[in-house]
C-alpha cells in the first residue's frame, strides 16, 4: 500500500529535482473596477432592453398614465378635414369648441416649419376674450417679424378651466402632431375639480422618488403590464384613481358653489404633488418625440383681487370669531374713509387672533400698500391669496414647483411672475401686480399678454430657436400691435368684460365686478347688450352698497339711450319701490311695461303685484299674482302674496281676471302709452288698473288709476327730467282735491 502511494506520487511529480514554475496568476481587479464592472454590465443590459422595448412600441408609464386620475372619455381635440387642393387640415373638433379656440393647421408639417403648441387653461385660451389677443396670438404675429427665416405655426391649445392633469392628457394627443415646442402655462385650475386621492399615494419620499424615476422607463412599463396580465399586480391602484369626465366639471358649476370649498391642508399637499407629476409627465411626453418644452410660472393679481372665500383659523372660539369679524367690519369702514393707520391697527389686532383669515390679510395688505410699506404689503397680499379657501389663483408653492421641474427636466423657463413684479417695480415703485396687468384674478390684460409674448420670444432667442434682429422690440412689436389692434372686435370685448363682471358679481366680488363693468361701458357705446349688462351689474353693486340714488340715476341715464331696454326697466321698477325712495307710481309704470313686453316672466308680474298691493289696488295685485303663480308654481313670493290677498278679499267675491295690457309706441319705437284692460261679463273691454304715459327718453310722463273705465284714485304728471308737475285724486272720473 505504501509502495503504491510512492509510485503515485512520483507519477505526479516526474522530475522532483526540477525547479517549480509559478502558477498562472489572474489579474487582480481594483476595488473601483469591481464596483464599476457590474454596474456597467447592468447599464448596458438595461440600455439594450430599453432600445428593444422602444422598437416594439412600449412607452414609459409616465407618458401613458397619470398616477392620480383617469379619464372617462378620450375625444380628440383636433380632427382631420379636407383642405385646399386635397391637403388634410387638423381642425378643432366641434364638440370641443366650447372649451377651445377654433384652430387649424396642416396634418403634414411643411419643410422649414417650426410648430409650437401653447397649452394651459383659460389664460392660454385668451379669456375673457379669445385667441386674437392671447399671448399665442401675439406670438403668431411677432415670430415672422422677429425671424423670417422660418415658417412659424402657433397653435393655441389652451382649454377653459383645464388643470395641469388635463393638459398632460391632451399632450398625449399632440405629441403625434409633429410638435417642435410646447409652451405650457398652467396652475390656476388645480383646485377646480373634485378629486379624492387614494391613500395608496401616501408613501415615503425616497420610495416615491424611486418609483417616479422607474416610471419614466419602458422596462418598468413592460414589467408592470406583464405582472397585470399574469394577475400578479394588484388592480387597486388603478381602481382607486379618480375617473374624471371627458370635459371639465368644476365644483363651482354646482349649486352649492363656494360652499363646497373648505380648508383642507392635507388635500392641498396632494394637489401640489399631482401638479408636479403632471409637469413631469409633460416634459417626458415632449422628450419622447424630440420636442422642446417651455414652462411659464403662473401669475395672478394680488393688489386688486379680494379672496373668493375666507375661513376663520381652526380652533378659534366663538367669542374670538365674533371679535375678529367686528374688527374687520371696523377696518373696512376705516379703509372706505382712507383712514389707513387706524385700519392697520384694527387689522393687526384681528390677525393676532385669526391669522389664517384670508380677507383680514388682504385688507392689511391694502393698508400697508397705502402707507408705502411695500415689502410688508406684498407679503400680506401673497398670504391672502394662499389662505383663500377657494384657491382659483396658483398658490406660492406652485411657482416653486414649476421652477424646480424645469430645472430637473432640462426644460426652458419663463418666470412670468418675476417679469410682472419687475415691470410693476419699474412703473409703480412696488412689485405688486393688480389691475395694471390683470382684468380679474388671473386673466391678463391685452398688454399683459403682450409682455408675456415678448418674454417668450427672448427665451426662444436665448435657446437658439430663433435669431432676432437688433431692433425687434421696437419695430416688430409696433407692427404686431397695429395688426392685432386692427382685428380687435370692440363690441365683443365689451361683452366679454360684461360677462366676466357678472361672474365676479355672482362670486361676491363687488369691487372687481364694478371695475370691469365700467371698463365694458367705456369699451363701446354701440352695443345695446354691453350697455345693458354693464349697467345692470353696476346698479347691483351700488344697491348692495346702499347707494340707491346713484343706482337710480345710472338706470335713468341708460334709459335715455335705450328706452326699450327691458332689463333696465325691470331693475328700475324694483328699485323705485324701495322704502328709501318710495316712488311707487313710477315703479308700477316701469314694471307694467316689462309685464306687457315679457308676459312669461313671473318675477316681473310678482314685483308688479307687490307694488299694486302696497298702493291699495288689491284686485289688480290679485290678477298679476295669480298669473305669476300660473307661470311658475314654484314662485314662493307670488304664492305667499296671493295667500295674503285671498285672506283680505275673501268677503268681496273677487275672482282673478286675465292680465291684459295695450301698448302704444313712438315712431322711434320707444314705448309711449300703456293701459290695463279688463273683460266685463258682457264681453266688453274697459280700462281697469292703471294707465301710464312715457316721454321718449324713458321717463314717466303721466300716471292714473282706473276703475271701470274712469279715473279713480291718483292722477300724476311729471316733466321730462322727472320733477312732479301735478298730483290729484279722482273719484269716478271727478277730481276731489282741487
């Protein structure tokens, strides 16, 4: 056994005396090489996998899905239509023109054309006007004048009330339309629609960031789909996403309106997070087709925009709330008298109790601005905006989010907020924008749109997209301004301002509504509709502020121009019956005209019935109240008035008669004479009720009570300016007080 072992060893070492050669050595890797090699291998594999998936048409999740919301419908914005010489044009779909401007562009982009889509909400749209005076319209005029070496297409895809998540969803369509640049101005509509946000979104920031990075890859998209196909991925996340309607359904469109808004800091944070995700999706979508993207920070009015809704600070006891409200009321009275130091002292006291009350902060900002304390004023006014419980203006963090996303995504950025603040500083001495550049809370003036367009041109020049001439800011802007001014429809703009004023009046923003209504009146005198709408709004504000005589004078001044304006007659008739004025005969005359011209308006009949009841003409009041209730069985005022009249007249065997009125007019078509008629049992019509005659300027000339065809009651006359000339009482056609 031992011998065999030696022999085996010899066989293994045939030349024991020979020098052993060293074994072959594997090169030793340094530590950094050992770390780098697997990383590079994985990276190369990942890049090859991403390239392969791209060839198979797999898109990153962030491009195809919003992690927070889905949409119940997917109707295209632009649809193909036959154009000239057989060319196909993409045109705004008819069912989208309620929310979007009508736009048209070639489906196949011509060589040498640079195609720009502007996206966002109503600011991008150009509200309260339209595309013509929007920053998109200005760009369309400016770009060929600034650089004529290219053909420029600017397509305004701004949608009214569209929030960032709707804009991102729209971009999924637009990336197929050969874009070169997307300009995105969004942020004011993030709180318009109701969303719940599932708790599945509540994850630590590190995990959320990691998932965010993975969602930009095709590999993650393919893995997710494969797991869902195999039933290994829970569907809860998709099921819990809010399903939004195909078009905007805002909270304010519902009857509760502002009442549905309450302070919810947790929801606000989720909305900020969703806003960031939407902007990141837009950048990814643009990048997926090699297009550039430029973000614009959303700017808003601070100085001339009261908060839409204020709430007291949480935890405030009833006594402190009452004290806060009392101090605010006293401060507003002091502000109306321009007693700024007193107002500021009152507001400081109130804010020490109630720091999150938006209107307190706004009024304090007003006082500080008036006292020249501009930095403090700006801080207070920004806080007022941020504490607005109905946030229809982009909040302070949203500007920061836009800036951060632009930097992280390598996108271009135009800081419109900073531009307006600098412009205000240069022109007014303080950086607080208001009515100088905004028509309301967020919609810029035409000048505001022009400033933004010029800044966008500068940003495009800096990015090398265009090469402007030296004097473009003078020559090109002057030409563009003339071109746009020539296309402005003054009547349409006046009506747009009046419509906007009416919305603000509905929202309780009286000061802003009155300012816009005045602008509408100044825009044009040619449009009856503009004059009537703006007068009605201004009158409502004056009445709300207790300025009844001013309201009456404004209505009469408008009637001189438009004696046939029934909305003005109705408002005047209702106002003249106010206890402070008590011009009941004039009230009855104007209301009777409205009833005759608009026989289906139950509110006018109710108002006329009330005036006649107050004058003691109960039978006439009974007829009109009965007719009002017949027209609208839900008219509570008419029902209550009729019940009272029936109680008083129950022993007089009064039955309602058909409401009949005859009208005579001047050659100018202005109303001249009205007389009420009643049908007697024998079929004969007699004058019964009142008879009135107007001057051609719309003022009342004469009034008389009629019973059975004779003067019975008051008979009055006035001159053309409304001064009383005579007043008599008749009984059965005979004066009794001569």
